[in-house]
C-alpha cells in the first residue's frame, strides 16, 4: 500500500487544477480520504490517530512560526502604503532617461518588496498595482511589462529573508536531522540562517544578470520613454526613510545580525506608525487591514496543519520509505539523485504553490536526498532556484498565470515568451553554476579562501634551527 501515497499526491495535483477549491481544502480532503482508506484496509489503526494532535501542537509551538503573522502584516502594510510607488518614481527620476530605466526600477522594487509580501501570488498582485502602471506610462511594451512583473514577483523566492526561505529553512532543518540520524554521520545541522546566507550570492547573481539583460534588450526598443516629472519632495522623503530602513532590515536578517521574528516585528511597528502619521492608516482602515492579515495568516497555518496531517498519512502508508528507496536507487551518485529530486520539485510547482511544496513534497524527498548529498544548504538553494524557474516556465508557471490574468491586454503569449527568454537564460545559468560549484551556496567559504594545508609535525623546529644554528654539543670528557 505504500504506492497509495503517490495516488494521493496525484489527487492533490488534479484537485488543485480542476476543482477550483482552496489548496487547504484539497489537502485536507485528500488526507481524510487517505485515512478512511487506511482504516478500511487495516493499514491505519485507530490507536495511531491520536499522534496527529501532538504533531500539530509541536509544529505550531515553533518559535520560527511567530514570524509568519508579522511578515504577513508587514506585506499587507506595504501594499496599502505608497512606498512602492514612491520608490518607483524616485528610481525613474534618478536613472538616466532610457527605455531600460522603468524595467530596471521594477526589478529593484521586486528585490526590496518581494521578501516582505509573503508569496509569489501576493507579490504579483502588488507589483501589478505599482510598477506595471509606471512602466506602461513610460511606453514599455505590454509583453515586457508582463515579463518583468512576473520576474520581479518571483524574487521573493530567492531573496532572503522571505517567508519561503524561512519555511524552507525549517523544513530542511528537520530533513537534515532525519538524514543524519539515518546515515549515522556527525555534522552540524543546517538552519534557517544557513539557507539565508546560501541564497545571498545566487540571488545577487540573478538580480545582476536580470538588470544586465534588461539594459541590453531594451536598447532595441524604438519608442522613446515619456517625459518625466521632476522628483517631488514627498517621494524623496519616503525614499530617504524607507529605502535605508527596508534595505537595512533585509540585510541584517540575511547576514544573521537580527532574527526574522525581531525584524518582522520592528518593521511592522515602524510601518504601522508611519501609516498612522501619514494618514494612510486610520480607524476606518485598521479593521480591513487586520482582517486581511488574519485571513492570510489563517490560510498559512491551516495549510501547514493540513500538510502535517497528509505527511503523517504518507508515513503510515509507508510512502516515505518508497520515495527514499527510489532516491537511493538513482544511479550516478549524489549529483544524479539531486537532479531527480529537483525534477520532482519542478513538476510539483506546475500545480502546487511554494508553501504546499515546502510542507508536502520537501519532507518526502529531502531526507533521503540528504543521505546521499550531505550539503543541505546547497540542496536548499537548488530547490529555491528550481521553484523560481518553475513559476516562470510557460504556460503553467504560477507567476506568469497571475501576471497575465491581472495585466490583460493584446500582447500574445509568443511576445511575452520572447521578452521572458533572457531572464530564463540568466536563471538557467545561475542554477547550473550553483549545481556545478556548490561553494556558491557557501559565501563565507568563498571569502575565506582555500583551506590552509596542515603543517607537518616538527616543521617549526626545523625552520628555527635553520635560522638560528644551535651551538655544537660539548664533547664528552676523555676517560683516563
């Protein structure tokens, strides 16, 4: 019956695509169906069911999950405050007047706001309200607007410290612990901070490459950019206050100086006070603001509880052992096993969102994969880049679907694919570079340089004798 868990996974994919029900409902319905089948066939006995509340309580008591509602509240505030629009107008005013200025500014806004919006869908909807109208006003073609908005919406997947990285770091910690216990190896367990730092360099390479291809491709645009109004004082003040604060907050968390919970709490309080002082948050808007935050937070926690229930069902059916045996049997060593696992993630991303993959797929494939590939931070970064790639792959990429749905127009899919192709090329190069050079997921090791070879015993004494010759030993007294 271990293969029945794979049938449940197929049911989740079909239900997510064709029923139109919320993902949490699909997960819970699938889990309940699996339990009923298990009870009917005798695979699951009633005395095993009390283990579920304990698992959910232990999961919900995690300190790391305190950051969830805070980051959701932070993203909701950013969507209601004019921060993104002011930053976009300031970027246009400061950059040279060229066709590439508006798309480059849009990518920069995605870097800043993507980690705080919580999910790819939330980022896509927020960016279609902020950077897309600004690019359209600067005569950027609709296909380019759609491509840039979709790319910017996925930056929260790889730029720390987003919710995706926080939750993946927690999932990788659990998976790495299981792998170390199964293999008997002794090593430091990966944590969320390792995932943050591992994603820094690949994310920076992708952002730099995206800006470069934007500049190169926009040179061919024949339409001249529109005239720009001068930088206003309110926009300048918002930029001077928001840019150092948001940027400093992200960098401090990514480098490990501040915990995600502390950063989210600080950012939420400061932005809330700024909204009150500016008048964008009032008594009339606090209620809807908190309602939206609670809806998003409740959906995430419900999704987490449903996924925990489903993973318990998989374990009771023995599906985790089946998946482990399949990954262990992949020929070609750790690299081939990693490629196989990444293909599973990529296929799952066509029908599941990032949170479902982290809650359902990663606990299945990561422990056996980390038994063969012992670099957990490297595997985590590859999973993040694969998720980002899948969300941008046509025609089912989640970021593309949301962006095209929000930015309706007469741009054909072929035109958007031509605009998106350079960014997919950059992402493919970064993914390949990280796969071939695992040190890119360990920036501290790159900065530290090659390891120093151990000094053979006695080398110091011999060098000292060469520099300062010792006096000859006195001759032994002659014997009479």
